[in-house]
């Protein structure tokens, strides 16, 4: 009897039309296209226009994913939105997506795990499907990081972008050939001070004069984050491969969180992978946190770099720090 596996049945994406290039940033802060490109690999990012909200792009991504999967909204049993920048605190983005796509039978909640959020969401979807095999789960990563960016802080404003990616997850029709094989979820709260957004929570609510204004934006200690991230991502990749009897040479495609090209290149070199086995689109979108991996998966498939049966490794880390990895057959 074949074991039950959950699999990604369809993908979708939604990104704002507004493009903010490195040359645009040169006019805002003391930086240059050369400096940004050399240190991050980013050339441009998508930014919400005034009057736009990230939920509409999450809905766009969700509708495309449902169409791709040939799944109706009524078939969804659960909607998980991975985000740290929801449109509102209440209601959640997930319930607004539920209403926007007409998924009247689905439960819905937001998941806050920063850049690891999409992997966390896929792991939860897999567990849900194993208990309710006939249902489908919509997992979305959606972020409006530009709305939490200090545009005078050149260490952070060059990195971040907005966007949404979505996946419909359901029972694999070929469990021996496709589906989620294994995952690792973890966190190390001892690093929490390296990447923060302290203003706006219950400790320091909006307009609290005890907190400096720059604490209402994302702040990062870049060098320290780089050191932890490179070590963590390598460890995650090696451990999940070894646990499943694989080595780096067995990977058909590595899809890492798109935080910084130097981090991605470090991981690629440590694993001994050729460039064609690592998907990179940070040059176009920057760091979109929880939206990063679904945007990359979507584009990898569209570009023909993901084929049925491919062994795919997802690896992410994010503020907190949270971290996650997932091994799957496409």
C-alpha cells in the first residue's frame, strides 16, 4: 500500500507593477547601483503604490494557484497566510483572502515566522492533509515590506521588496514519485535582537513616545545576520539530505530564501553545486521575506527549471531567528 504524501498541485504569484531600481535608490539615500549589486545581488524590487495593499496580490496569487491546480475555492479546507506585514492586525490576511476568493468552507489564519513562513506553512499543510486526505490547503507567502522600511536607512532599504506567492497543496496522486518527503522547522530566539521591528506591538503600541521613531521600521545588524544565516542554512541543507540518504549531488534544484546573493553563493559553494542547480531571482525582487520561496518556485517552474520528479530542496532562515528546510519531489 502506497504511503500518503502531500504535494504542491499548483502555484501562483502576484507582485506590484511599480519597479524600484538601484538607480532610483541613488536619488533617495547615499548609495549606488554598484554598491548594492556587489553586496546583495539585487538590481530592482517591486513596491506597492500608494492606495494598494498586499492582500490584493495575495488574492491574485491564490486565484492563479487554484486555476493551475484545477481546484475550486470550495474544495479548500484551510488557508494559511505566512506574513509579518498583514494589511491589518484584525482581521487577518487569511480571512480576507478567504472572502476574496470565495473559499466559504475553509478555515483561515495568518502565520508569523518571517522569511521561513512559507516552509512552515507547507509543513502545516502536509500535516493537515494527512489527517484529512480529501481536502486541499492554500499556502500563501505575502509581504508588504516597503511599508515597514525606513527609506533613510541605506543598510535596509536597498534589500526589501513586496509581493505574494501561493501554492495549493493536496494529496499526491503519485506518492512514490511526487510530494513532500521531509522537513525541518526550528528557531533560536537567542538571536532575536539581530533583526527587529519593535514598534507597533503590544509593548510599544503606535505613537508610543517612549520608543525612537526608527524602531517602527525594520532594523537589522547585517554582518551578524550574515554569519548566522550562512552557518544555519548549510547545516539545514546537509542534515535533511543526509537524513534521507541523499547528498548534494542528488539535488536537481536548490531553492533558497532570497535574502542576499552572497549568502546564496556561499551555500552553493559549500554544497558543491553548479550554478544551474540553484534558483536565484533576488536580482528582480529583493528580499520579500515569506513571499521569497513561493515566488522562486513559481518562476523556476515557468522557466522550465523544475520538472516532474525533480528532487527539490527548500532552505530558509529569518528574523527570530526562525529556520526551515524541506525536501520534496516535484
